[in-house]
């Protein structure tokens, strides 16, 4: 069984980003540390992170499947 750290990072990152997108935890956390003004731009940042992590997972899975005989 192979271990790919980038694939693992992508899966964990996508899961955490999805969790932050779907819950108001990010808004509460930013408000608690004094960065409440950033909540207006939170969707753009989180959605771009989610797309990036999903693209990383797809790329690493594709490259691992392609090199395996």
C-alpha cells in the first residue's frame, strides 16, 4: 500500500475547508479574534481553497493510478 502525503493533505484540507464553508464557525472564530471585517470576503477565500484542495486530490490520485502497473 502506498502512502502519498500530498493526497492526504488534499483530502484533509478539502474536508476542513468544506466544514468551514458549511458552518458559521469561521465567522465566529474571526469575530472572536478581532477579524470580523474579513467575513465579507470569506466566501471567496474558502471557495478558492476548496477548489485548490480538490484539484490537488484529483491530480495526485490520477498520477498515482497512472504510474501503478
